C-alpha cells in the first residue's frame, strides 16, 4: 500500500504512470535548469568583458559571484553537470 494506505503503489512498469512522473519531475526542475543556463550565459559574457579589460574591478566581482552561484547550484543539483539525463533514474532498474 502507498503512504495513505488506501491505494496500492503504482506499478513501475506502467508507462503512463512513469511518463506522468517524468513530466512532473521535468516541470519541477525546469526553473533550475533555466537559472543555470542564464548563469552560464552571464558568466561567459562577464569573462569575455574581463578579458577585454582585466582591470575592471566590478566585472571581476561579477565573475566571482556568478561562479559561486553556479557552484552552489551544481552542489545542490549534481545532475546539472553529470552529463547524464536526470530522467535516467526513472528508467534504470533499482540497485541491488
């Protein structure tokens, strides 16, 4: 039985249930992926501006901040930099 003890647990082999779960996951993490992409773009532009003017203190601070923010997201959501689609966990057989 599931957590509420009223309905049986879903069958993991049920493709409809699995696809709904994947869709919910994608919807829940889409904002994280969007933020990470925006940070990468801003960092790229800031580093280019810093190469053009290495003495720009404001740009140096901006680059440092953006790198720190990206590292924070990478620690909280390691699948962002894993090189593997996070949906793999839904399709892979359980360990053990």
